[in-house]
């Protein structure tokens, strides 16, 4: 069901601000690139890291997007779905490149004011 939703996702011409839409947008792009046999945990990680770097989403937003949109998460992470989503979002949020990107975006905001 989630994979079908990802494949059916179509861009609306504006940049998504909903975390679930952003997850689906990026997942669609990654599945087009890597195919249906892609490692779903790696897909979660790549999307989480990109969302964390963007400074548009909170760590909690990322966690909820994984829980809501990650394909086959109920069977892949049975028994620890929430923990998996939380740990993945936290790791992405704390990744050095994500921290640096968010800091740079804050600096850019201050300069452009």
C-alpha cells in the first residue's frame, strides 16, 4: 500500500512542506533510480538525512514521516517500528552534514534579513 502510494505520488508544482509528502516525493525519485529491489532501510536513511539537512523539518517530523510512509515497515521492523523511526530520525538529525547544513541555512537567513 505504501509503495503504491509512493509510486502514484505526483508533484504539484510547489515544494512540499508536509513531511509525509516530502518522504513520498523523495522515495519516488529513489525508487525510479534504484528500482523496487532497493534496500528500504537505506531509502529511509537517505530521505531522513536529506530532510534533516533541509532545515524545513524537525526530527519529530522525520520520525513521523518514516512511520507513516516507509514501505513495508510493519513487517521489516515488526515489534520496534517506533524505535526504528526514532533512532533513524535522531541519527540523521545529528549527522555532521545535517548539523552543518542547518547552521549554514541559519547564517544565510541572518545575512538576508
